C-alpha cells in the first residue's frame, strides 16, 4: 500500500503540471490513480450523473492502472444514489453484511466488496459527478492524513471536469464549432480498448470531445424527425431512445431490447451496432424462437462434419462468423434451459466449441438480445436462468408500441410511401386529411411492421393522393376482417385527444413544480430532454 505522504507529493506534482495544461482524460486518469492510491483502493471509477437519471462512467481503472471492464456492473448503485442525493461522502465498511450495497459482479461471483467509498464532486453549485472507490477483500485506508490527500485528489478531479465543461461551452459558442487539437481527447471505452464511436463519426478532437460529453444536447425548439442508422425517431420518447442508442454504441455493454412484435427492436439493435467501433464487422441475427435445440445450437456454435445426420462439412456458427461484430439474439426468452447454460459458458469465457468438435475458438462478440416476453415472469417461474439474464442485461431499452407514439404514424407512413415509390421509380403519393385521421385513429396491433405493409399495399395503387376509400377495410372500420380499428368521427380524432391530454398533464406538472423543469420531469417520469421537447411542441 502506497504511503499517504507519497500520494500527497504526487498530488502537488500534478497540480503544478495542470496549471496551464489543456484538460484531457490523461490528467483525469492520473488524478483517479492518485485517489485510488490515497484510499488504498483496489479499483476506482469516475462517473458523471445523467440529466435523465442514472450515471455514466467516464474512467474505470484498477490499482495497476488497467482499465476495468463493465464498470456499472461492479459498482453499488445504492451507494452512488445515497452519496449523490445527500451530497456527502458515503463510506461503507461492512458492505458484505448489507444487501443494499450489493453489485451485479458480487452476485455473479458470490462475493460482494468488503469496503466502498463514494465522493460526490461539486461542479458549480451541486454534485454532478463522483468518485467511486472500493476493495473486494480489505478495508480502505482510514485516517485524517489519508482523507486530506484523498479530498485533494477529489478537488482536482472536480476542477478538471469544470475546466473541460468550460472548454466545451467555449468551443460550442466559437465560430466554426469546436477547435481541432492535435491528438484530441479520447474517452475510455467501458469494457475494451477500442476507441469510442460517436454519431455521424466526427474525427480528431471532435470525436473525443463528443465521446466525453454524455448525452448530446439538442436546441430547445420543435423536435424534427431524426434517423440513427435506419432507426427513425419523431416522438420525444423515440428521440431519447435514439440518443441512448448512440451512447451505447460507444461501449460493449450488453443490451436487452424489449417491446411488442413489429416495434423495431431489430432496427434499433442494428443502429447500436452501426454506431459502434464494430460497425465494419458483421451484424448477425439468431432467431431463438421456434427453432429446435439441435438446429439452434448449430446456428450459434457451428458443427463439425458428421456431428449429426446431414452435417456433411464443417460449418462455423454465427458467434464465430460475427467475430469482432455483434450478434442479436432475437426472442431470447424462447431459448431452452439447456441452451441457456451453454450460452452462459460462452459469455463467461468467450470460447466457442462447435457441435461434435473438440477445437475451441476464441471470439470477441457483442451480444444484444430482444424479446417481447415478460422476462421478470420467466425469471420468477425459473424458465430463464437469472445468471444468464444478468449477463445479458447490461441495460434495458423499451421500444414503445406505435399506439403510444401516434405522432410518428404520419411521418412513418410518408417515409414508407416515399421509399416504396422510389423503389418503383415514381413520385411518392400524398395522404389526404381523411386518410391521415383514419391512420392515426387505428390502434396498430402489429405496430410499425403493420403500418409498413399497409403503405406498401397503398403504393401499388399508384394514386397521386391516397384517400380514405383506398385504405384497407379494417382501417375504415367496415367489415369483420379485424375488429381492431373503429371509425372515429373527425371531431373525435383520437390522436388530437391524446395530444390534448398530454399537453394538459405537462402543464399541470409545470404548475405543480412552480416552473422547475427538472422537478416537472421527475413528476412526469420522463427525462428533462423529453420534457423540453414537449414544452416546445405544445408551446408551453
């Protein structure tokens, strides 16, 4: 364990060197190393609070200066929450005896950390970042001298983060955008040594700055439809989802995407892949539902010749074929318990053994899973292994059904009509007002996929203007084909009614919070960015 006096001297040396230096991640990493030494910690994590809730790890290192993979799974979220809510340091010596301070890593390994220390960092007037230190096997260093040095490292980290924020704001306000510095600032990846990826792939200093800033800020104005590598977003919730997908592209964090059939889970998964450093490598989909165990095992892991009847030659599985890329486990909740166990082993050691073979292949693959099933019920019933789920669930994204984002129906329909017309070499048709109202009034149980199929059917009509009469019978409410849509008079347009209720609810939240937008967003259960979009859209 390094003496506190030595770490204090390192602090003084670094303070001298940073006086006129441009703030960058190298200085932050060195300061975090100093805090780890001062506390006698095994690991340290520098994190920043997200505006919409939760936190994002900027740097994760161990006492040897190595990067730590999957930092959020190794941290006690309860300890972070207590420290940030109180604004005071949280020291936990008996973390193993209190289940509230457990971590996902501790649950997997059967050994929770022995000691934890979380230091909030105040940027401007409030705690917006923090330092998380822990040791899995022994207590952290105590004593006045050690704490004084540790507070010094924390203060230096806060100053550096503030300097970075000022530099970012200055660069944003300067003509021509952010300056390009040689080398740039490169954010540490959460789980590997690949450079972080950013939306639209800027290069040089712009790439590093964007990777460290967190969620990209948007102007407070009407939200325009956006597209992230084919993932279309026009509603506040979907725009937030696109932002999150862009951020997830910068790490190898496993993702579970939940949502009804046809909502666009695979499109979102591919967008995350294309926003990542793995974009140049394959994105492959494994359909886990409705496939016999033997066939699914062969699809995933491959097989050797003679492994089963009909296996006439060796074949690599999709996990090997996607090496360096991403595999989407579609409908992972349908996977049998036997295959769940084999998949868990692959995820733990990164090694694949083909069916009937002895040779082992090492693979580097990011796993994204999708499901329309209630995974909590599957876990409670024992149908799905908890240890596998916690491996797959680095974070969960929920894609809302189309009926809950009706403001996207018309933009999506126009997009699908234009795409179909372009493929046929003609100009896209226009939707009449009556047809628009009817599309918005329908519940779309098949979600975006059903809407796309309807638009493809409409494009075949080759009409310049699509009238209500040209829509499918179930959309017009006639016949017994579906019973899922019902005629709605123009003065009872459901989309308008939903928007009116939403506007009133947002206005009430703003009134109850006395105009405090952060508090209003908490009352509504949405991010502050989503609230800003609604305020602009409704003119509040």
